[in-house]
C-alpha cells in the first residue's frame, strides 16, 4: 500500500514538474532576453556616466563636472552634473554651455 502511495506522489510531482518547468523556462528566457536587450543601453549609460564630457545635439562638448544649477532646489553647485549635492535630486538634463540647448542625460533615460 505504502509503495503504491509513494509512487503516486512521485507521479504527481513529476506531472507538476512537467507543468512548471516550461513556465520557469519561459520566465527564465524572458529575464535573460530583457537583460540582454537592456545591456547595450546600460553600457552606453555607464560609459556616458564615466566620461568627462557630453555633447549637445549641436555637437558642443560640455563637461559633466563643473558649475551647475539644480532644477529641483535651484541651488548652484560645483561637481558632477548627474546629482545635486545640496538636495540629492538627480538631473535628467542640463543646458549646453555654448548654445543653451537641453542635453538629456543618457543614464536617466530608462
Ligand atoms: Zn538640488
Ligand atoms: Zn550646444
């Protein structure tokens, strides 16, 4: 009796596995695909984050470190363009020092 019972459980588990494995596999594939597709953008953002300058749409080079005005608290700070040290707000764009055109920060577009 007990032998039959345990084999029944095993069969039930096997059936459950057969049902769940494709689901897990599909989810895993989805995660991997999402990660792979997001990787180039992430790499581009990180490279832009590490670089010293960002070019505006007109091609003017702008330093990512210098004097900036925070859009959130309107404080003027000296440092990295991406984050205000006064209020901690992250910038999503900054104006070109040459032509004044807004430059979107690549690492913010997610
Ligand atoms: Zn601020
Ligand atoms: Zn410009």
